[in-house]
């Protein structure tokens, strides 16, 4: 049973570093703990209509916090840094008879829904 893309991508992570990386085509998301790189790639492509070139994931443990006399942990989470194709070049190939055929790129080159516009 596969999960819906909305269940895999939980939320965008908007920090100074992640917003600086958006110019390079890198977007950061909090994802489900059991999601694989392939799941994240398919979910981002389906939700935002972009071409994903690579996915890097990392697991974060919750930090130990103290409130008065008791200790507790913040929730652990999984983070994914997704690199998208920012070129969006048209593809040309040879048809029968030696004619050049041109196919326009059908993917977007940025994710406008991520936060501030580029």
C-alpha cells in the first residue's frame, strides 16, 4: 500500500539557510519518518510539478529539554533536502527523415508554494 504525497511531505522547513539554498534549486521539507528517498522524490514531483534530480535525507533525534524539575524530549523528525532541475531546457531530437523536433520542458523550474518568491 502506497501513501499519498500529502502524507509523505509534512511541511516545508523555512530557515535562513534553506531560503538561501532555494536560489540553487534546493528545497527543505519535513517528511514522514518511514519515507524513503524514492517516496519523497515521487511526492514532490506529483505535488509541485517539478523534476527532482536528487534527494538527501537525515534523521534528527529530539533534544533533551528541562522544564522545572522534569526532563523531556522534543519530537524527533526526518528532514529531506530536495534538489530540483532549474534548467528547464527544451529537448531536441531527430525525427524520421532527419528533421529536428523540439519538445518543450513540461516541468516548472521553481516551487512558488514554498514561501517567498524567487
